[in-house]
C-alpha cells in the first residue's frame, strides 16, 4: 500500500512538471500510465499531437496498430495494473525542424524522471521498446544497430525485452519489406503478452 502511494505521489509530480515548458509549442501535458502491478512496459518516443489533445496514451491510429500487434484488448491496454506506458519524453515535443514527423523527445525528461519511475515498477517482465529513442535508452549497447537490425535480432533480448518499429503508418513500407515481422515475430509476442495479462 505504501509502495502504491509512493508511485501515485511520483505520478502526480510528473504530471505537474513544467521543466520543458519554454520549449514545448503546446505547453506541458505529460501523458503516461503506470501501476505497481504492471508486468508489461511499453517504452515509446513521446506523445503525438492527438495524444496531447486527449491526454490518453496511444489514443490514435498508431495505438490501434500497436494493440493489434500485441493482441491486446483496449481494456487491458489501458489498465495501469497490467500495462505501463512510459515514453522517453512525456510531453508532445512539436514538429521536427526538418522533414516530416515530430521532434525528438525533450532531452530533459528521461534523466529527470525515468529511473525514478521504473524503480517503482518492480513487476515488469516484458519491456517493449518502440523506436530509436527507447532503444537508445534501454539498450545503449544496441543503439548502433538501429531499429531495423535490433528488430531483426529480436531473439537476443527475448523474452524480457523486444524492439519494435514505430506502429505509425509511416512504417507501412518497412512492414511490406519485412514480412517475417508479422509472420514470425508478432505471433510470439502475442503469446507472451497473453501469458503476462
């Protein structure tokens, strides 16, 4: 009970954070979920603009695809006692200065909060790393591989860690060129998720 109160206090502190306010085009709105009993951790990049508006993690097309990849119901996905959703940056960082997509997560966020929060999640048995920023933080030794090679070598860290490409529609080409991902990796992932729920 005291441990849950400690986590709740930390979550309140995180949700009140304004450290990056001067750099956030829409202002701070930390979006995450976590519960002491969560056995699955989803480590992603940062909320997109739709998630910033709703305040609900993965409340967009990427989230629908991610839930399908995991083989998980919306109810289980949004149950913090089952699934922790902890992006590298908790707030929408704005659009990228060059090219398309969003800017990287703010560099202040992970050093300030991440270790403290993960220390409050002792039941995690599967960490799913979504994209390059989560890969770099959680598996720094694999950072040089890049996401594609880390996904291809997924069995190196299985069954406690798995690297996924971002479930954005921008990766439809990647999925088309890597049919083994849906044929081989996803069935194994879904089986593991079902065991942990």
